[in-house]
C-alpha cells in the first residue's frame, strides 16, 4: 500500500526596501573636508519633505575601504579616475586667467594619491585627448604647467588600464566643436567606465547668451543628465580673469547639477586650489529608505545639523535608478 504524503507548499516572505544613496561632500571654510560626521548631522529633504538618513559612511578616495557611522574609512577597492578638462581660448581674460592658475592645478594633480589615474583633455574648437589615463601624475602636471598653449598635435600617452581613446577617437574629438558637445562626449565615455570618476573643469564658461539671459543647449542638458545619473561630479574652476561674466552661470550649473563645486580662481587662487583638493579627497555616502510616493525624478537637498560647513550634493535623483533624467 502506498502512503500518500501531502506536499505542503513552502512559503517565504521577502521584503525589499529600495534605498537611495547620495554622494555628499562637506568642506569647511578653509576648503578641507569635514570628517567624523554621523547620520544625525545630516538633514535630507526629498521634494521638500524631510527624510531620516540611517546610514552614513565616509569614503576615503585615497585608500581602499570604507567605515560606517561617520568614522574615517576608505573607498572599496576599485579604480579612481580623474579627467582634467581644460577650456582653452586666446581671449585675453580667459588666457591670462588660465596661465595664472595652471600651476596650482598642476600641484593638485601632483598631490593626488598614487591609486588615482588621470587623463587630460583640451577643448578649443574641438576636443584634444592630450593624455589618456595614467598614474604618472608628474607627466600630466608638466603639461598643465607648460603645454596648454603649445602647437598641436599632441601625442596622447598609452593608457594604463581604462582608456578614453576607445570612445574619443579623432573623428569624435573633431566633432566636438562646442564646449557643451565636448562635455557630452566625455560624459558618454566616462559613463561606460567603472570606478570612481570625477571631472576637473578648468573653464571659462558654458551656455549661450540670448536675451534675456543664458540658456543651456541640448548638448549640455544631455551631458549633465548622464553625469548626474552616473554619479560623476564636475568640479568647475572658473579661470576667467573677471569678477563676474555671463557664462559663469553655465559653470555653476555643471557643478550644482552633478554634485560638484564651483570656485573662481582669479581673486583667491589658493582657496580655490584647496577646495578642489578637499573635494577630491573623499565624500560621505548618505543612505535612506526610498520615501513613499510616486516614482520619477525627485528634488533633493542636503543640509547640516550641529556643524558649520559647505555641502555639495546632486540636486535630483531618479527613482527607480536608471530612469532618464530630464
């Protein structure tokens, strides 16, 4: 006689809570990163409503691990990529401003940790890949000091691991006739590469002036959306030798849209240099459960509690991840 054994269905319960993770840089008045912050030091507003961050980790880009709850740690082992993008122009205020700051930019590159790989691009009437990714920081610094106004063509060094040349070939670079198009091509290239990616923009401006103000062309909109979605900040250093100029608005947009910083270099160059070095040192990962409500693109603002400092963070995030930003 066969015994009939009832098959009892097995049930399991799985609760998936989507989380939002923001890269947040916090600098003091002197430009140095503020360390040791915890979750209660951050106030996060999503679409104007406060959410409570429950995990905060300091990511030290000069090393290879990270620590929870605001303690000093290091980034997970991965490649660290920095692109220096230089807007070159012979207009007097732009050329003189670049010449005055190029040495300080070179010092920042020389001071990068050994685990950083650096690439150098120049934008004029087209893009020029001057140096593909390399750990030879001195080579890049030397070009920044002496080679930004040399006659073309440049010979880009062989890449060490990841390569921009795969995406920015001669034909593509020749098509980058505007700074916005060059930034879009660079964004597309970096979005295809893994690791921590950051852009240093030594620039005189972005956007187009048209009454009654400056508008950002479609190439910029595409570039900033891709950089933001890929977690790639732009650190805009305004090298124009002027207290104010129209196209600085575009440089400010590039920084604010991607979670980077904007600084002028002509009045307080040492302060701009220190801010750049501080921003490159690392960031906080501020994490919280996804707020209830409709999916889409959400406005986000991060403020500090109990400490004074300057906060740099992207202004929107997409939910679900991968949703195309406007």
